[in-house]
C-alpha cells in the first residue's frame, strides 16, 4: 500500500465514541428542536394564520375591485364618446332638415305672392 492509502485507512478506522457522546448529541438535538418550535410558534397560532389569510383575501378583493372600476370607467368613457358622436350626427342632420324646411317655406311663399 502506498502512503495515501495508509493515511486514509488510519483516518477512516472505526473508533468508539467517548463516554456520554450520545447523551450530549440527543440533548443538543432536543435544544435545537425547542428553539425551532419557539421560532415557529408565532405563526402556529390559529389567529395569526386566519389574520394572514384575511389580509391576502382582502388584498386580492381590493385588486379585483380596482380592476373592475378601471374597466367600468373605460366603458363609461367609450359610451360617452359614442353619445357625443351620435349627438353630433343628429345635430348635423337636424340642421340639414331645417335648411330644407326653410327652403321649402321660401319656395311656397314665393309661389303664393
């Protein structure tokens, strides 16, 4: 065997752990578990979960309502433009009819005289 293999074999040989090693490991794991549970405890409360869910629902509802209002405003503007166009066309047609009626009245008055 070469030197590298001997060093690896020596480094990887099985050794018995020191006295109390498993107790210390278990105690440390338990300590970490308690600390992890404490850090999660605030969100584990049902009230906080419900509050977080309520905030998300309210935000989503607000976004939906805002989108709906923007949509309604756009439709209102479009309807307003259509009404204005219809009024303009109606006004032009009425002016044409008035002009024709005046013309007919002048022609009739001219014939009556």
